[in-house]
């Protein structure tokens, strides 16, 4: 499954980025940092929604030596060392008309191959929602001034086009499904401070799952899952439902997302696992899980690979006599799944 994803990753990246030209987005000048950030988010979303262009946000905390602190004024062409090969750049300034209580956003579109201003325009808006309604039309008008059908010329005289895939705006909710295989490793309970030899490893297992991740704090989210796992044990087939609650940290860049997660779960044994085994001390399955996943945007959501380790805290024993048998084991699982996840309700 990992080889499958790595094989198709270049195709996905090309599909997402291969026909869009990068536009370096320089943070606006303005007095109100909160409003500047809100209008900046709308600009990123507006450019990412365009057919032929993709935004490239510029980090102003790591400036090249030739760029002053805070950058050049928006009416001055940004330095090529700052835009790093993007064929186009946008600068802007946000000012408040205190009499009308309106914000004025002026944008400048630059062609970086010859440091030339292509066009400048201004819109007025009362708030972020008002800006979102006016900005798409303004962007279409500004970008219409880019010459069509001509490759970007570099200083060396060679033609090239720089591509960049836009980072998706954050969403409040991410939901998805996955399925794959699982390696089960059974160990004896702890003895003399050391785990005894493995009782057995079983790889003929599979699991399917659904999840919902509420992105409540920036990159941090609370993820709830429902997992059905089929277990092929030495004595036959068993199964169980697991219900994890996890903290998930996600790093998103371009079309890619990398997440780390960890937390606990409650389990409900089914079939033979319920009838022929007992669990102590609380009479049910309890455990913890941690792992990572790697995703890439395909269509409206992300195809991802999930790698997870699971350990039951409660040990399992055969119900051979009243009160249960004496020889128990701890169930450990390594799962490898492929899934699809989509975001809803843009922040």
C-alpha cells in the first residue's frame, strides 16, 4: 500500500500543480493586524480558486539580506530574492476610512520577470464577508492584464514557468473513512518487569474505520473514530469494535498534509471474542493508540496513508473455567490503512 501511494504521488502532485502559475502573496501593510490577516486569508482563497494561478504565501519572518524589516512599501516591486522564482507577485495595503467606517484594500500585481507593475486596483469593504463578495471579480479584472500565451522569461534568456500548489484553507471539520490490514502481536502479561516471549503474530487481519476531526485550535484537532477490526486468532476468528478519542496535530503545506495523533480507546468485543474470552480488571477492552498519517489532495479531499500502533491495556484470557482461565495475553496491533478525508465548513 505504501508503494502504491508513493508511485502515484507524482501524478497527484502534477494534477494539482502542473497547470497553475505561482503568485507570490506578500502580506499587506496595515494598522489593524487582525483585519489585515482576515483580508489576507480572503486573498489566498480567492487566488487559489482561480483556474490558472495558485497563491504562494511569503514568510516575512525570514527575510533575504536585501529586503528591509517589514518589506518594501506595497507600491514598490518586491525583491526577486523574496518571491523566489514566482512569475507574479501581489502586494497590498489596507487603510480605514474612519468617516465612512470602510476598509480600502489596494492591490498591486507585479510581473517579476522584468519587475514591472501590470495593474493596480482598489476595493472598499466593511468587513471580511463584504471583502469576500467583491474580491473574486476584482481579481479576475486584475489578472486579465497578464499577457496570455507567453512563457515567463528569466534573466538568463531561457523560458520557464514556475508552478506551485496552493495550501488549502483550514476547515472546522474533517471527516473520512479508511481500511487496511493489521499485524497482531500477542504477548504474555508483564512478568518480573519484562515482557515474556511473544505468544504469536498474526497478519491475516483487517479493519475498517470512520472518523470525524474537529479542528478547534489552529493545527490541533479532536478526532473521534469508530473502528471495526476482524481478528484471526489461534483458535479461530473473532472481532471487536473500538472507539478511540485522539488529539491530532496536522501540518498542511501545498497539497500535502502530515498528521500525528494519539489517545485512548474503549472496545466492545463481538462474537467469539465476547462469548469465549474475559477481560479484566474492568470487564471490557481498554487501550491506547498513536500514529501518523500522510495525505495528498485528490479532488475535494485527501487520499491518505494511516500507520497506527494499538495496545490493549486490559489483558485477554480464555474462558476455560468459572472466573476465566489463568493464561492471558495482551493484544498489540500495527495497522496500515488507506483512506479518504474531506473538509467541511471553512474557517
